[in-house]
């Protein structure tokens, strides 16, 4: 049986992943290309072994949303890029809070059904 502690652990796990994505995204907004270089150093291109593929998956799932949008908006001028990126991060923050709320609601429903 799933206990409240296990459900709460899953809720916190997903919340930490979402917050890590957003935190790194705001760090990319502030530091720009400098922090992207550090991210690129951790990515294997092309990934040939299972270790390299696992490393790529881990980095992209934990902090990959910031560099993704940074590269998407790189074709615009500096001010437009920063503005679009900021608007995107604010939207992602709202989406993340809604997603955390949904995960918490689903966890509470599971607890009520199982107990």
C-alpha cells in the first residue's frame, strides 16, 4: 500500500524537478551564454555509450528547458531575446505551479481512495 509519506515524496520530487528547471532558466536569463557553455560541456554530442546517453537524459530532464529556449530565441536581437525569454519563463512558472497543484491534488485523491 502507498502511504502518505510515499505520495508526499513523489509530490516533492516532481516539485523539485520543476523548480530546478525554472531556477536554471532564470540563471540562463541572467548569465546568458556563459551558463550555456557550462551546460554544453556536460552534453555528449553524439552520445554513443549508455553512460553518455544517461548523462544527456539526466541533464536535459533536470536543467534542459533553459538552454532549449535560449537557443530558440537566439535569432532575435538582444533585447527581444531577453524579453521573449522572460515572458516564456514567467509562463513556465505559472504552468509549473499549476502542474505542482495538479500533482498534489492527484496525490490527495490517491490517498483518499487507498485509505
